[in-house]
C-alpha cells in the first residue's frame, strides 16, 4: 500500500476500485485490486502519450504546415 500512498491519483483510483467492487457485492482481493489499478493507470498514461505525440497536437509545427483535418 505504501506505493499508492505517495501518489494521490493512484490512491484515489485504488479506493474507487474497492468501492466499485463493494457495490457489486464482491470482496476485493488487495493484490488483484492493486494490479487492476496499476493497469488502468498505465493504460491512461499510454493514451495520454499517444495523444500528445499526434501531429494534430504538435505545437512546434510551423503555422504554414498543413495538418490533416480531423473529421
């Protein structure tokens, strides 16, 4: 649990996961909960990295560069 105590977002995600499991009437295994939360955080970080690497979000491009239009 010490790993989560230093990271507010991770701790909040862990508590939300435990609350969701309790609402479903399931007993949450702390180890499985930790793995699930860390997987969710890694997936969110990967999605943010892909979004920031897209040409549409590149702020270093010249204003004369023609970016593809998102439809």
